[in-house]
């Protein structure tokens, strides 16, 4: 036998689990039986690696029963590693990450519009949460965008109301894209995935990220073009008529009979 050997207490310490957990996993067949050195049970690096895989799968929400089925069905550790690689790709956030601000910074951005009601609504949208004496914003880009809208004269309450509609619209878009991914890519390999197929799924999901963003950006741009062409010409015509009538600001002068 090569590599380091562990007594059960040493293995438990290296894996950051209680000794009773090691014994429990062994009873359930999640880790192999130890070797023997005289009267002592000895464990190897393979046992330590398996404990790490189990911990990772538990962190990802798998049950012990599901982990047992997964480990039993794998011919070797590579399939489990590839599954973890796919799950890592699938769980990597697409947003730009959280930022922390305090109440003074929130007031600098939104002034008196940063009311308790607005903060509550932003929290309900998942944009903001309160932690001790500060706020955690789920997206720095969305915070900057909201700041820009308010600075331009659109009330924060209107920005939040619009956010509900945009959340629903983009959720439908994300659902449709993932349905296509599932139908054409995932379902054909999910029953008996090979390591190579799992690796390819992870790579495909990563390659799709910029294309999804590109589609979302362009579709919104096209929609804005359509709405501007449909809604703003009327405003433009009214402004032109007002200017031609010689009444700046749209105020009508008295009629002369």
C-alpha cells in the first residue's frame, strides 16, 4: 500500500468530520472498509478523497441516499468528478456579484426616496438585504442602473415597480432557454452520463453564457427601437407643432378673433 495511512481519528481530523461520521458512512457503504495493520484499522488517501467528495455533494444538496446511488453507479472517481464539474458550471452565478453599502451611501444615491417601503420592496425583489448595520446589494450593476434612473428623474418607486415586470419577463426568457438546453443537450445523457459527456455539458453551458447575454441585450435593444418608433413620434410631432405655433413649452396663447 502506498501513500499516507490514517487511523480513524486522524482521518476524521483530516476530513473535518467527527469519528462517528466516518463510521456511519462506512456502515452505509459510502466509503470502503479500512485495511488492517495488526489490530489497527488503517485508512488511505482514497478514503480521505471519498470523504471530500461526499462533503462536496452534501453541500450541493444531494441526500446520502442519492450520494450512495451515485457512488455505487460510478465505475471510478472520474464520473463523480465530472458530475461535480458540471454542477460547478451550472451553479456559477451569472450576475456580477454582491456589493455592500451602508445607509449613508444609500441616501447619497436615492436621498429621501430611500424610504422603509422602498427598502422593503427592494428586499422582496431580492435586490437588497439587511445585515447588521449595512445593506448587501445582489448586483452592483443593477444598483448603478437604479441610481442612474433616479438621477435622470424617474422616481425610485417607479423603478421598483418596473423591476417586477422585468423580473417576470426575463424569468420567462431564462426558462425557455434552459428548456431548450435540457431538451436538446441534457436529457439525452442524464440517465447514464459518461465522464466525457458530463465534461462536454459543462463546457457547453459555459460557452452559452456570452450568447445568452448577447441575445438578451439585442432583444431588449430591438424592443426599445420598436417602442420608440411607436410611442415617441407622436410626442415629437406635438413638440414640432408647438414650436411652429410660436408657443414654447406648449402653452397656448389667447385666440384673436
